[in-house]
């Protein structure tokens, strides 16, 4: 009964306040004498940056507007059988037109920062050559709107939507793409860095390389040999390095450059010194093709030995560019990879997850909150990193709108509470995590999974584009307001 009343009043309030449904009274203001004393709040450091993230192709829509050129995701998603239900990003969240509504949602949450990505083929419809001023204009409007709302923009320069024109010339299999990327990155940084202080070069190299060129599940849907795949991987880290240099050469002094990588989040299988040590070794070796070569400017001996004749071809100049110093590291952190000590020469072994391991709706999203403690802690110690952001963390759920218009995503709230508790553990030990970007602000186009797996803390009705804050949005608003976990 109480449950029904609570639900009804929640929905009534939600309907009354278009953007800010208040919590039902029964939940928001318990009578003091009836409740057990709360445990102390888990407070975060003053100025901790609470944010949320999205990406161009996943939210913008307006695929053919204002001179935007096609990207590999337009091509891929329009080919039968590549995405669930044949879904495409043609309209997505229509954020291109509704960005003001979305900034209002962010403001309502109390977000301090917002991570978005620029669409390369909006800015350079053919990947290179003459820029399209209308493309950049959109990001100018977005950035201005964010700043007017008191929200710091964090800009990702590549979130997988490679211009199709470049794919037609070999895509990431060609070194030229790394140079074209640097040109584009420098151009955007030059025009936005008067208002954007933080740029991320590439998002999740591991994903777009391994899924796009390895197993064909993502655009452009290729299945390359191990040697060719390693070369693509090398071109991706090279693009990062050349991008860092181009941003530094073109942006305002003081601009900070980093990346957002889904590193293998190594977690000691048991928290004892030998397994903790093994998790440190594994952090370097399991990320050798991506973050390690970027942080160290060289491939590890073990990586080269493991790849053997399939190792990438590179020059010393490549490595110098790849190792260009960066100002911060962004970690996209979802699932833990457990590591144990081993007497094998590598000094560690990965422990495969049993089939019964709990996961969210996406089968790959195994839940291990302690990843958010160990990943930044180990990365900071291995590479002496002084500024870390969790550039993504979040959960897919089978969210449904109740008849009275609410979404009780209790599983996502549970997930966030547990992960943030572990992040708090890291931050309280002095691990230099400066901010956290929840993936995602809105339900959106989840790549090959289409719109079936929802990651937003706002429910999107894709037929009407109506946004509804889920229970997790209310939870996150409280976290931000108190700068603490309750
Ligand atoms: C990683 C990607 O960066 C993002 O685009 C994706 O939607 C989320 N993780 C969830 O899969």
C-alpha cells in the first residue's frame, strides 16, 4: 500500500514539475523519531567534479543536417543485421536540436561538468580539406550554453564516428588517418580552447579497434588478422600522440590534454600483497598496446614478445610522438579483471570470470565495484599520474516506465552506490581522482545494441523525445548536492 502511494505521489510530482520531479514526501523527509541514525556521510574532497558523459553519434541525430558528412557508423548501422532491430543514430536523442533541454536537465542535476564529443564529419565532412563552419557552430552553441549554465565542458575529439570518406581510403589501417586526425583535433582545439580547458584525444581505443577491426561487431565491421589489427592499434595510439602535439600547437596556453581509455581494470583476486603486486604488473602488460605505450613511449618487451612476428611496425619517431606528455588520464571503468600472482615468467595470471558472475543488462557488464578503487589507484602508482578522471562509469538496465510515469531503476542506484563507495575509498587514500563522469545523461544509441540497452539516468521515450529523470537521477542529484554518498 505504502509502495503504491509512494509510486503514485512520485509520479504526480514528476508530472507537475517537467524537469525536476521532487522525491515523494515519504522518501524525502522521514520523521526523525522514526528512523535509525544515519551512518556518517562519505564525503568527497571540496571541488570534486561531478559530471556526466555522452558521445556525438549516440545522442545527436540530425545525421544529414547542416552539411554533416557520413561517418562509418551511418554506413554500418544502415546495413542489415549490424545492429539490434536495425537501429541507427539518424535521430537518436535529437540532441542536436534539443541541446538546450538537455543542458537544463544537467543544471537541474547540479552537474559541475559535462563530457561530450565532437563529430569529426560534422566539422570536416570529408575528414580532411575544407571545414564546415556550421558543424563547429553547433559545438560553439553547446559550449556557450554549458558555460552559461555554470557547467564546465570536457571535450572528446573522437568517439568512434570516423568520417566515411577516410574509411574509403583505408580508415585506421592507414597511417594517413592518424595525420588527418591530428589536423582535425588541432582545428577544433584552436576554435574551442578559449572556452574549453580539457580535451580528450580519443575515446576507448581498445573498443573501436578490437570491435571494429577485430571481431567486426562495430563499424566498420572488419575482421583483420592479428598483425593487421596490431597495426591499426598502432595507428590509433599514433593518432593520440600526434593529436596531443596538434592540440598543444593550436590551443590556448593552459589547455589540458588527456584521453579516455577503457583500460583493463586489474583487481587483485584477494587483497594480499602478492596478488596486489601481480595486479600492478598486469596493469602494465594488459594495457601494453594502449595506455602503457602512451605513458611510457615504448612497447613493453613482453608485449613485443607475445605478438612475435605480428608485432606492429613502428619508428622511434612514432614512439616519441605516442609518448608525448599528457596532463591527465581518463579511465572508463565498468568491469573488473581479476588477477592472481603466478610463478610464470610474467609474474601474474588473469582469472577468468565464472559464468555466474553478476552483470547488468549488457552481458559484458560484469559488476565489480572494487574496479573503481583499484584501477585508478594502481594506474596512479604505476605511472605516477597526478590527475585522473573517471571519464565513464554506469550501467545498463531494463528500465521500464511505470503506468504513472516513473522509472525505478533500483539496480542502477545499487550499482552506482557500490561503485561510488569504492571510488570514495580511493579518493580518501589520496588517489588523485578529480572527477567522475556518469555514463550516461540520457538513454541513447548503444552501438550494435541499438536502443535496447538503456544506460541513461534520464529515460528517453524515443517516439516523443520526452526525457524523464529516473530514480538514479534523483540519487545522483543528492550525491552532487551533498558532495557525498549518503
Ligand atoms: C563505452 C563507450 O565509450 C560508450 O560509447 C558506450 O555507450 C558505453 N561504454 C557503454 O557501453
